[in-house]
């Protein structure tokens, strides 16, 4: 995120980008404050604001700490952001990076409205928004670098997993929910930090 903040026109907007509250803030805390714009808890407005920034020439990184709450902005993504390339015939080239996470379920389970993963459904929904799910630390930099430098006219939705930020519990394999254990076995990802 610090590298992204050095790139021209990149702005981080969203919840807990300029102040603590989720693990995502920890990844932004050393970024220049003039690149961080804290948003109110109004997910649809945030996506509309993000699209406006992109239309003004910025490359916004719109941060949503939970996929469950990104659902409130999905109509704006599906009906506006995903359709602008077709509506404008390429005359309004915009690029948006949406950063979202599945919430960590350890050491305390936050409730099922915080841990959803809708990657499969989102891939089916969008045409001009590329959905990328990160399953290891090694994928982070290449995914964000590609999202920033891509020239194909697509925006990128990058899904992170909050559990991967919790080395203490996942390094020891102290999984607290059956769904988390099932996910790690299905992905074939032995590395959990």
C-alpha cells in the first residue's frame, strides 16, 4: 500500500483508511495522510464517490473492510462502474481498484455478517470489473501492480482474507470455524500467514 501511495493520482478512500478500526488500517498507517480519505459508513455513496474520482482522473483505491457490506455498493458497481466502458464507447477511460476483505474469524468470531466471501457470485455479475482473490502474501504486490498498470479498460476488485493477517492464530492452525478450515483445505493453500 505504501508503494501504491507513491503512484501519481492514487487516492485511498473508504472505511478505516485514515483511522484504526480494522486490520486494513494497519496496512495504510504509513501512507501519506493526504492520500487517505476516510468515508462515512455509507457503502453506496462511497462507490458513487469513487466513480466520480475516477472520472476526474484519479485512480481510487476504494476500501471496504468486509464483503458483506460491499454488497450495499454492488448495484453501483454493476449498473455504473461495470457499464461505463460500454456506455461511453471507451471515451471515458477510468480505472478503479476496489479493496475488500473477508473478515477474520479468530481469535473472536465477529458474526456471520462479517465473514462472507462472494467471489464466485461477483465474477458472474461483472463484465468490466476483474475479480481477483488473494490466497497468499506473494500474490499481493503483483495483483495491485497489475490493477494499477493495466491498460485493458477494466477495473479490479481485489479480495483479501482477514485470517491471513492473523499470524498468531493461523500460524498455529487454531481455526475457530468449520468454514475457515474447509476453505483452507479446498484452496490447497498450506500457508496461512
